[in-house]
C-alpha cells in the first residue's frame, strides 16, 4: 500500500499524530509520502525519516505581518491550498498511490487534497484532529487579530463561515473520516456517515512508567494555555491556596512546573496572582518531545487543564499530553473537569481525578502529597489493559483497517 499524506503540520514541527502514524505504517510495510507546510520547529525532530516529505514554506513565522498577509490570501483566495495542490499534482504524476490521506485541525489542506484525489481518481480519507466548533472563542486562529475598530470580529466571523463551508464540502466527498473523540464523531456524522474514532495516543517505545523519586513534589504541565475559557487552572490555584493556608504545603517542597510558551506564561502569572500562589510556580520553556517522558516520570501529579464542556465551553478536546501522562502511570489531575469525553476516559482508566470543585481537588493533592512524603514518589493503579488501547502502534493498525476498508469498497 502506498499513501500520499497532505497535512498542515509534520515533524520535526509539532505534528505527532501523522509523525507517529508514518513511523508505525513503515513498520507494517505501508509506504508514505508527505506534503506539508514548513514550520521552523524541532520539537519532534526524532520522528524525521519515516516518510518522504516535501515541506512548503509560506511565510516567515517570526513576522506577524507575513502571517496576516498569508492568512487573508488563503481565506479569500485559497492561496496555501493552491500551492499544496500543485505540489501534490507533481507527486501523483511521478509516483503511483493507492489513497490520499489528509490530516487537518481546521481547513487547510482539505481543499487541495480533495482536488488532487478527484483528478488522480484516488479515494480520499480525511483525519480531523480538531474542529472549529470545539472551541469556546477564536482560539482556532493561530494569532490574535489586530484591533481594527470591530472589523477584526467581522474577519473572524468570515474566516469561520468560509472555513466551515469549505470543510463540510470536502467531508461530504471523502470516502471515510477519522477523528479523535466521540463528540467529534457525532458532529462529523452530520456531513459524512462513515466516521471512525481513532484517539490521540502515546508512543510505547518512548513512554512507560519509571520508579523515579523526587526531592520536591512536582505538579507538571506541558503545553499551551491560550485562554482560560478553554483551559482554566482556577481550581488548582484555589486548592493550593487552601493547603498553604493550612500549612500543609510549602513552596520549598511543593512546586508547580509549567513547560510552556511566553504567551501562556503571562496568562498563568496573572491567574496565579489572583490566588496569591505565585511563590509555588516554576516556569520553563518548551522542551524537545524526547525529554517529556523523564519530566513526567519525575512528576508527582501530571496536570491537565480543561473546562466544562457545554455550549459556551470547549468540546471533545483530548490532547496528546493526556495520553502520554496515562502511559507513565502518574496521578492525573484535570481541572476543570470537562464532564465529557476526557472525564470518561480518566474514569475508565482509573488514572486520576477530573475535578469539579475545590474540595475534591484539595483532597486529591493532599492525598498524593502525603504519599510522596512517605515514599518519595506517587503512584496510581491504572487499568493497563485500557491504557494500552491508546498506543500509537494500536492506532496505526486502526488506520490500516480504515484504509483497507476504503480500498475494498
């Protein structure tokens, strides 16, 4: 089987889903070629080499003006998709493929994939990692739009309207759609009846539990915080304030570590100041993905940030970092619990707490802090049979099953 993959991100940049898929497809004898946008990032550099990759540079990522120009050109004229299509046409004329797979979190490069699949008479599989409808605000736009006297709201509305119309047109033409949560499955079935759930996951070659002891109690978060509407640390900070007020924890031994970017750091600092818990915070830059397993294994609690899943809140968001936390078998604290897909898997795997109020958050932290005082580390009795279902290797087998189903139809 030979597959041409068009995607918005791919290693060495932050593109774990397609990067790991190519790794395990290669081990199964499936050949892959990838066309993607060039993004100057080395987070997943170790996943290079498992596919033939063409990177298309669109703009200087460090210049907001360049991003905004391409953003508008793509929204109104499909600029990025046109360039992606031209490269895909060269690929399909030079090599024979059995199937086109397009992976996106928004729209790009779905129109390009649909067009080349039609021209080359190949079936199209669509993988949607995220969708616009899951967000509580405009977090699906990569950068905040400049204030233009209210015109920025019109641009955001136009972008959303145009993107959804173009996306849904492609979904209706796809042979099959895969996505990352049950909420996403139900949403996307409105446009295509052939939708399969393939969760995000962890690489079993990299993530496994290790009996590491630590000199301090670490609550660890790795990732971004773009909005407190999407991810809200309030329950954690309120619980830490209570525990500190009762002299049960002290900054000398209890640390909350944030491995994140500068924009997220500013939001966290502002929120921590509201609860007077700034003394418990440590801030670090992003680290390469290969360093994450060790960081998680030395953690006492792995922190997930979420919010209640409702009409105004985020919906169906299940990030890769959740599954990586599952694999190292450290207690997971999710604040605020989404009362949805994420909470269901936390409960099913017995991996931690999806918190709804400050008292249960406080009790969870205190219980594991006392365990750490005694043992120097924390543990959680996860359901390993359930956790193993989320390995990237198992998910590659699910993708292969979808591909075979498409080709045999």
